[in-house]
C-alpha cells in the first residue's frame, strides 16, 4: 500500500513538472481573462443603467 502511494505521489510530481502549488498555468490565465471580461461588461451595463436612472430622475424633477 505504501508503495502504491509512493508511485502515485511520484507520478503527480512528474506530471506537475516545475510548477509549484499556487503558480498560475494556462487554464488559470484563460479563466481570469474571461472573468475580467465579464466584470467589465457588468460594470459597463451598471454605468449605463445608472446614467439612465439619473436622466429619468432629472426629467421627473423638471416636471
């Protein structure tokens, strides 16, 4: 059983290569890029609706 565990650990280390835990890889960069893109979309939409609400409030105040 110990030998099997040692083989699994050795294979995991070989597969990881020189990467250390916590280091970003290609998939991490892709996910972060996608999340930041979505965040920018949400921020733009939020700014649009805020400007719309302010415009409508000004129109109501003028009446």
